[in-house]
C-alpha cells in the first residue's frame, strides 16, 4: 500500500524550473484557461446602445444628434454583422426633423490586445423622416453609406465600451426640406456607447 501511494504521488509531480512541481496545480490552471476561452467563444451576440453626433455644424444648422440600439452577430473570429434601429434629431432656426433609420453594417477585426479590440466598420442605412415642424413628413426614404474605425475596451468578460469615428455620405432623396443633410452630403460622425456580450 505504501508503494502504491508513493507511485501516485510521483505521477502528480513534474520537474519545473527551480525544483519539483505538482501536476495537479498545472492541470487546474490549464482547465481554467480552457474554460475562459470557451466562455469567450460562446459569446456570439452583443447588444449595443450608443449615442451619435454628426459634425461639424453647418451654417444655420445645428449638429445632428441621436441614439441607436443594435444587435451584433459574430460570424467567426474576425467578422460580425450588425443591425438595429437608430433615431436622429436635426434642428435649424425654424425647423426640426426627426428620423428613424435601419442601419446594416459589417465589422472586421484588425487587432486584438489584452482588453482592446480594433476593427474596421462599413455599411449603410435606410432613413425615414417621421416628423417635421409645420408639415407632414411625407417624403422619400434616404439612403446613407458609412465607413470608419472602431475601438472596443472590455471592462469585463461581458461588458465593454466602444467608440466608432466614421465618414458618412448622404444620397440625394430630393427632400422638400432644407436640412443639414441637404446642404452637406458628407459628414464626420462619432458613435460611442456600451456593449453587452452574451
């Protein structure tokens, strides 16, 4: 019996730098790393809430502002698709416009650090003016295209903050309103917010 116990103890030991180590500790650490990696790979969805700002202001038109809620689906280690709903508020001296949009975009990971992800983002949206001052919002849908860079900082395994500076192009929809978009076809936009992985 003593010999058997001695043999078992020897099987649990391994030579390491600085002396004799224990395989049990090594196996525990390896298992923990595998579990953490598996947890990260299982998080294929992300819910993102963001605030949006388009700049600069253009003459009498204030900078458009808004917010969005989107859902991101991870397709593989480097590519994801994202869509949801976005609201935009535009105001000038005598006019206020309210837009609802459906954005669709792809995100491609460029680099992954310990807590920071850097990615390229590109896509577009279909925008509809749903309310306007002094008149009905009966006008054509406006399409937009955008491209930019995103940075995501992980606060924990599930929560991250992100920022996405982009260039946006507004296609002409023959709008009857004189607005920021009608006067400025290209603009710089900044979107930032909170991301929850699940």
